[in-house]
C-alpha cells in the first residue's frame, strides 16, 4: 500500500512538473478536458436546477389534478382544424359534474384571461396576472396567506367584488401598509382586498402567485357573459386520494358526453389533461436535454482524451532514459505502468477541476443576477471528477503500456 502511495506522490510530482515546464503545451492539451467537463456539468446542473424549480412550482398541486378544457397539454392525434371547432367547457357543466361525479375531492371553475392593470390611489401595477376562479381553488392549489383570507362560497357564487392579492402586487400598491380592507380598481370597478398571499418567488412558467390577483369567476361572468373569445374556461378537478385514475377519467368523460348529448360514434370534443401527464412531458424534455448535453460534451471529451494521450506520449519520450534507469534498478513493468496511468489521471482531473470551477463561478453569478437558483450539486461534482479521471485513465493506457514495455538497455541508450 505504501508503495502505491509513493507512486501516486511521484506521479503527482511528474504531472506538476509537466505543467511547470511546458505550460502552454500542457494547458492547450488539457483545454479539451476542461471544455468537455464544463459542458456536460453545466448542462446537467442547468437541467437539474430547471427540474428542481419546476417540481417546486408544482409541489402545491396534486399530480392527479385534472384540467378539463377544449385544449390539450400535449400532442394530439386529432387534427388542429377539428380541435379548433371544439366548444369551451361551460359553468353549468361544472355545476353538473360537481354534483354527479363519484370519488371527487374538489372541483372548481377558472377563466384564463389576459393581464390587466390594477390601481390604488396614485399607485398602479401593470401586466398583472388575473385569476378569476371559484372558491374551491384554494383547496385545489393550497394557497398560503400572509394576511386575510380567500373568498368563501357565497362570495364566489354571487360574484362579489372582492380580491386576493399576490405578495408583490400588495407591496407595489401599499408598500408596508396593511392592504386588508382597502379598495383597489380593476376592470374599472372597485374591489375590496380581503387577503394577501405569502411570498412565493418567481414561477417557472411566468405564473407566480406573487404577481397574480384572484377574483370570483362569477364577477367576470356577470360582466362579460360566457361567450367571450378573450376568456378561456377550464374545469379544475381534484379526485380523492387513492382513486383509480383510469376509471375516474372514464366516468368524467362519459358524464360530460352524456350532458352534451354526444353520440357513441362521435369523438370527445374536450380534453382531460392530468397534471401528472404534464410532469411526465417535462421529465421527457429534461431527459432529452441531458442526452443532447452528453452528445455535445462527448466531442469535447474526445478531443480532451487525445490531448492527454499526446502529453503522455511526449512525457514517455522525454523520460525514456529515466524509465531505463528505473528498470535497471529493479522497477517492475507494473510500477512503470501505474506511474504513467496515475500521471494521466491527475492531469485529466486537473483539467476537469478547472471546468467544475468555471461552472461553480457561473452558477453563483447567475443565481445572484437572476431570480433563479442555479444549483451545482455534489453529485454533479463527483460525476465531473469521476468522468475526468476516466478520460485520463483511458487516454493514458497506451502511453503507459508503451513505457512499461521499454527495454531498459535500449531506453538508457536512447535517452543518452
């Protein structure tokens, strides 16, 4: 064991000597490993950070939550021209389904609408995400409040002019003063502030609750009716836990078909979008990004491997005389082999460490510059280090074998 430790120490010394004596040549040769490790770890770290952010944003939602609407979350076999003819879901369909579906936990009705400006006295906030939704939304999404409450069932059904503000909206309108009980203006109407949400942070899809406000869906229905092209309705469905999702979706689809009076040979003119399907789609995209990252980085690692091999072949040539002397003094082929393998691994790990350092610096800069946490996990650090060591090991095999097979007499004579 002590022999191998001494061997490792000597190999480290040779590697450092190569860096000191041939700085430009060695740095250029290691550049491929540095770029390769930087590329793959940067991609993996970015994808991991993105995946973590998405899961955090969706953590408040049950993965079995269903979005019943005329649009599909993912690709569909139905032609686009036919999908464009599908009718929107209606409020009366929401009421019917809510009272007729088995194994139902919660069901709500929401409208997707364009952003608007909201005002309080001289203060104003533009491009506010408006979320008109029924009172069940709080039990479906699980909102957390800094102050106040969500609107109740009577306020929701009557379309009362009450509003719940996202944290950032409340800060911009009221700064540090209490927003509860104040009147704000939206859609040219006065709304009574009854709640302020806890700060959530930036959303991955641009839909953070911090920049959103929530109003009873029936307020907008009363103002604009149910046939406004600027509003897209959706029925939110949360099944009971442990339910058979296939059976639940089948019942939901059949109930809506019956209510719409559809014939048995007609295709569904609606989509039952399950949130888990959306997360599976995201996981697929994340996986594809990882594959692309590995392919791109593979070319850099290949170049880096040739660079390491080049350094080691030059090192073998420069140290031929020394190898001959070592062998003449009794050094075994295995000792020479491991000496050069260790040196190749050490050089490659140095190049990989520089790549990891660059990723860490960029992650710190991006995290501070953007409202997004860029994470370089220890798993990725170990992966980068291990990958660099593997590249060094593979690249150093041929030079190490070449060195180990040198005849001691010929090596001393050649090196003189």
